[in-house]
């Protein structure tokens, strides 16, 4: 049986290495899955704080999945909280712009259609698409992060593109 390279996440060098390797991917995962409204940076920092608190219980081999699970759960909890807040709060109108009203209206309509189309995509396709198109990650990088094959990533991205093109003719 192969011995783990690092047995304890409690060592500062190991913990720092985990942070350097996974913080950006955790942030991007959280941002693409849930958006910016839940503050992905905070969720990543919270996850690493919990990892430090439970460092003796979490083996190095499980640290990455532990962090992704923490970020996902914290984001879901934040979304639940936001729903409650929005239920009891009236949204304030956006300030004025110098653009023509027609342009602003067309832009809003397009963004609504685009967001609706993105939300209609299955979660796997949406995450792979956003990581590729927004972040510029290569297919192999996405496959490594999501734990799937490169071909599966390609299929998810191209299927997402086809669905978006069908729903929004301007793309």
C-alpha cells in the first residue's frame, strides 16, 4: 500500500500549498455555479478556515473534495438566505444612464434572454461553458477540476453552445 506524501493538512506548508493550488479553482467554481452575488471570495476563505479547524480530521487526499463540498454548501446556504431577504425587501431602481432608452431596453431584454438560456442549461453544461468561455480555461483544465474526461467537457461545452444558439438567435 502506498503511503501518502502528506499525512497532515495541519502543517503550514501543506496548508499553504493547498491554498495556492485550489483557491482560484474554488472561486471560479463558486462564481460560475452561483454568480457573484454570494461573494465567492468569502466562501473560499470560509472553506479554508474550516479546513484549518478540522485539519486533523481531513487527510490530504480528501482535502480538495472537502473544500469543494464546503464551498458548494456555503453557497447554497447563502442563496437560501438571499431568497428570504429578497422576499421582504423591495429592490431599488437602477440609476440613470446616458444611453438611449431603446438601447437600454434591448440590452436588458438580451441579458434576460441570455441569463434565462444559461439557467436552462443543465448544471454540468453551464459550469463547463462558463469555465471555458468566461475564464478561458482549456478543456483539459476543466476536466481535471470537474473530475471528468476531456471528451465529456467538450461535449458539455458544444451542447451548451448549441442550446444557447437555439434559444437566442443573436448569438
